[in-house]
C-alpha cells in the first residue's frame, strides 16, 4: 500500500465522523479530539492518502478529497474510470 499526505498523530484516538464508498474508493472523515484536528482519508485500490483540513472545510473536503490533496501538493494517481 502506498501512503501519501499529512497525517494526524496515528497514536491519538480518532473518531470516524463519516464514511462513503464509491467504485472501490473509500473516503473517511476523521476527527482527533486531543488535537482538535480533522482529516480526510482516501483509499483507492491499495493507495492511501490523508489530508488534514480546517474544521470549517471538513465536509467539502470529504466530498472533494482529490481537490484538497492537489491543493496541498500531494502526488497521487487518479483511479481509472470504468467505461459506461
């Protein structure tokens, strides 16, 4: 598995606020109470990245994680789209 991105301290407990799956891509919104930080974690076909976002942008980042990853300069490969 390839991991990219900025991470919240993995030792700190995190609460899953939301989760969605679509075409093999899993997106999870996580909150760390001890640091009061929010992150969006994306797993697609064995690749994993996580971006820390401002709390007022959490829901937008949850629905548009690739835009936030690009904004933070993370390198990733977009999954191939299935033919209709």
